[in-house]
C-alpha cells in the first residue's frame, strides 16, 4: 500500500540545513540543493571541478549520496568555447567521481562566468538524514578539511602563490566530501553535520548551534589550517567575505583568544568546498577521529558543544 504521509517537506530553509528533504511515497527521502559561483582560479577545468564539488557537498553534509545533477552555467560572449567545454568537463569529472548522473542543465548569457549544479540525492528513510540541528551538550566537534581557502584564493589572485601552492589549493577545494561522509556514517554517532562554505567555520558553526539549541566551543589553535593561511592572514590578505562574515556574526561569536588573532580571523574566512563539521557523541569521537585520520590526515577535533550561552560560538 502506498504511504499516506508522502509529499511532506521534512527539511526546508528554516533551520539553515544544507539541502531540503522531501518524503517520497516509498518511504525514501529526496534531498535537493543548488549552488553556483564565479571562478576563483584561472584554470577552467579546475574551476568546473571545484564548483561541482562544492555543490555535491551539500548532499554529503546530509549524510547521503548524490544521484542526479544538472548544470547551471553563465557564459560571457567573450569566453572562448574551449573554456566553456573545459568548465563543463571539470564538473562532469566530479559528478562521475561522486557516482551520480549528469543530465543536462541550463545555460544563459552573463557578464561574468558562473558555474555550479543542482543536485538530487536520496536517503532510505528520514532517520538516515543528518541535520544541521541535533548537536547535544558534550558532543565532540570534528572538522574534516583545513580552512583558509578564501585567504589563499585571494593571495592567488594577487600573484602571491607559486605553482605548487596553487595546485595544492585546487586539490583541496576539488576534493569531494564523499570519503568523509562514508567514514563518519560507518562509525556512527553523528548527531549533527554541516559543510563549511561561504559563511566560514564561524558562520556555519553558529547555524548549527542555533538549530541545536547549544553553544559551540572552538579551540582556535586546534583548527587545521591550509599551508600559509595564517601567514597571509596576518599580512592582511583577506577576501571581502571574511570582513562581511565577521560583521554579521559580531553579536553571535565571542572571541576570547587574543594571542591567536590570525587564527581567530580565519574562523570567518569564506570557504569554497570546505570540509564537514561533525557533532559526534563523546563515546564515538575517538573512533571517529581515528577512522577519519586514516583517510583524511587533516581531520581534527576542534572543540565541543555545550550549554547554550549568550554567544552561539565561543572561540577559546
């Protein structure tokens, strides 16, 4: 017999989750997200990879796998056809790596190139979905990728990175969160999850805290950083998004680590295709970190969830 409770929107925009969730008649849940942005690197193929990885990440942050993707592409008349093909090829590469199907999409003219994906995934049932809310007092916070891509992308645009550093930056941003998702689900104990993208670690941490009714305590010196991120940040190499994030979060974040100014500033750095922020039960945390560290050496415990205070996130 078909379910009579199908067609319900289980997750919408209210909780700032990474994707919406819609119950299907067979008991499964459909997840859907969309994301696109302008280039942050010069290589069109790499740009396509990074933009696709960023969009696919929202489904992994919900604890599921992408199944179907559609292209979103804005093309200036001055963009050479070979560059357009390279962007789409980069996106196709990441969709295939995710094990999903790419089924066309939509292209428009625009003054600036922009690319991304609309992505659909499925979960067996509602209980299999990770939510942004759900973090509990005593949970351990684990971050699966280092932060600093906003600062490094800005440095790249200013010609401050060598070729090896640019390659490392691209590799980090183009890395799928599939391994992090699969490893965390295999260990279990995940109470909440989000991916760290444009609002930075502080912004996405505040969203998790608000949705969960807790405050997050971040040990600033334990947060993994991309090479040169701290040095460049200390030199004032910051994207505009970092300043906007900090201003927006001024009444939500308490900074109480004055001897780590650059690290504190990097909490607001907007990330492109950043890692997963996992809120994990204390009794699973060490097993989770060991399992993640075997495949993602930069994964680290960065703090804990505690009783709700006047600040959603406390940098210590």
